[in-house]
C-alpha cells in the first residue's frame, strides 16, 4: 500500500477509495471497502508513529 501522506484518517480513507475506483473502474463492494479501510488505517497509523518517533539511521 502506498504512503498516505494524509493529515487525518478520514482524508487517507477518502484518498484510498478514490485510488481504488480509478484503478479498478468501479466502487469497492462492501468486502473490498472494509479491507481497504482497515489497511489504510493501519498504514496511516504506522506513518504517524514514524513521524513522531523517527528511527535513528546512525545506529
């Protein structure tokens, strides 16, 4: 999954839905949407943690 770079979870989800529709030429069915929302939230939260706690590349 690509990096979201979104400021909020809602923005990240909205962007992910738009990308899905553009790539697949249809709106996601309920199963696809649930998976997409879950994956997007995980990625967004991971990016937020990384932004708050940058890894030390000098180690």
